[in-house]
């Protein structure tokens, strides 16, 4: 199976806590409350373009951006995501 960058980011999102929304590449319009965005900043403009290899076999930087009401809330969200992704 040839995977796209969007497939890889969906796999990462699947490993994260599911008590707050996680969008891919950009927040959905009108997003409010606590939310996160998984991004691949240096990636090409078409996230669905095939890149080869199976999901989980690519090495590329990704970014997790979180939005909450306070800096402390952002730290908690990032810490929870980090723990779930390194487990």
C-alpha cells in the first residue's frame, strides 16, 4: 500500500488522546475551545499525493499546534499528546 502524508498524519492522530479535536494541516473553520492541528510544515501542497512506503515508515518532521485558553492548558495538552505518542 502506498501512503500519503495525510495517511501518516491520520495514523499519528489515531494514537493521540481523543478528548479534544485534532485537525490535519489546518484547523477546521469556526473551531473553538481546545483543539490541536497536526502539520507537516515542509510538505508539498497535496497531502494526498502518494509518497511510497507503508504508514509508519516515513521519517519527516511534523508539528503539533495546540490551542487552549491558557498557557498551562497548552502545556497539559502537549504533555498528554507526547505521552501517548511515546508509549
